[in-house]
């Protein structure tokens, strides 16, 4: 179960073992090991408790076996650990302009030390402020930093240099 709103306590016998808040989950042992629940969940506080539930069969039908999801997450974390640090701004070399938009340009850059290519989005801070787009730029950064999908470029690093703001994405497939 995934907790949407409210606060709840998780008890095993008379002992409270956890306090759960929005975004936390419970019941994973039932998904992993097909075991019955070993704790009691009790609503706490004044807010109504809202949870989303999903039985094992539905979970497996929609997302696949939980162990394979855990294995994929472990592989992703291992890959991230072995990836070199994000390039520093001074280590990027401009190759060409890929596109021009309302707030700036997207440039193809190469990391001088590794030869990896990146798309570098370049925006003028003054222009973003003049058009009152600061919140949108910050939201874009927040969303891109959380995205993990093969059709969406992965945000690698952001830079602020004098009057400009830059964001770089994972290497582009280039020949």
C-alpha cells in the first residue's frame, strides 16, 4: 500500500515500529515473499488516512515481478556509481549549434577529457527574468532531474556563468 495522505503508525504487537507519512509504503513483504501481514497499521492524527492498494497479481501483471524491478534498480545504481563525474563547464568544447528557441540556444558540446557529446541548453538570465519564466526554468530542471526514460534526455548538470544559465543532458547519439 502507498500512503497518499495522513499519518499512520505501524505496530507489531504493543511496539510501534514506524510512523509513516505521505509517499511512504507498507506491505512490501507480501509482494516479495507472499507472506501475510506481520504488523498492524493504525491511523494517527486528525487528517483522514488515504492509501492506494494493489494486490500481488495486479502488481505483477502491471509492473512485472518485484524481484526483477529490484534487480533493475540495483543495476541502475551500479551504473551510476561507475559513471564518471559530470563534466565541469570549462571542460566542454563547442562543436555546433543544434537549435535556437525563444530563450536561447541548444549547442552540441564535447567533453574534452572523455570525448562524450552533450546537448547544452544556453539561456540568458535577463531574458528569462524579463519574461517572468524563472519558475518554469526551475520546474523544468526539477522534472528533468527526476526523469528516467529512453525517449527523454537525462539532465547531467546545470551551470550558472555570469549572465547565462546552462543545462547539459546525457550524450547524444552522434556519428
